[in-house]
């Protein structure tokens, strides 16, 4: 569960959050790389997507522009305020201030539960995955973009796969070392797991 300190930290991060190439997707080549990746992993539009820990809504908006129906959730009011400002005029996306650990979304109503760099900060990642799985229709899938950064923070790919398999879900791993996704060369472990 998010604490007041967590919320204050991410509210403070919101102003500069989109400056990172993979956060704001302002560079068209980075945006295109993420678009192509996500479209290769998701069912076709207008599938319904829960974007958990959506930040400033960049992935939510990218998917809404591709015809998906997206509900973004983030515990930072300032992140959500910025997401809503970017979403003006778009009808296929909605945002709410709430904790991704306990998302207040309708169970069994999403085709995809998507998160990017969120699972690793959950107080109980296994429980978070169970809760996120409950959001899915029977044929739904989890799409988890995660990493183990050079600082030592994060989840190694093997850890994420093991968490899913321990919960009874098959996992497909794809490493993402290409600079195209990050706007620069990286020297840490970044990946996406679908389940």
C-alpha cells in the first residue's frame, strides 16, 4: 500500500517524469518502438486494458490512440493530473487516483493488465499479480515490463517468471536490451514478460 511519503515522492517526480525517453515517448522513434512492441503483445483493439501504475499516462494514451479502451491507475494525484491533461479530447481512456496494489477496477473485465516498472515496487509482488489476474477475462493476459537496474533495484527476469509460475501462470520472456526502447544504450537487464 502506498504511504503518504510514497505519494509525495511520486508527486514530486511528476514534473520531470516525461523527460526520460521511455517515459514521455516524445522521440518518435522511441514511441514507434514501444507502439510496435505493445501491438505485438496485445490482442487487437478495441481490447480493454488496465494500465497499472500508469504514471503520466503515456502508454495509456499510446494504446488509446491505437483504438484500445484503457483505464489508467496511479496513486500519485499529480501523475494522474498530468495524464488527464494529456488525454483531453480522447474518449477511449480514463484515469483514476488509486493504488495499483489494490486497483479499484471491475474484476474479470479486462483483456490485458499492463504495468511498466511497477511490479518490483509492490510490497508483495505475488499478491499484486494475483489481484491483477483477477481483473482479467478468462482469455486475458498480463504484460509486465520490468528490469533489474545497474543500481541493484528491480526484479531480475528469472524472478518475475518464477513469481508468475508459482501463481500457476505460464510466462513468456522477451529481453529488451535495444536502445530503441530507452533512447540510449543500457547496461542493465530490461525485459517484458507476458502471461
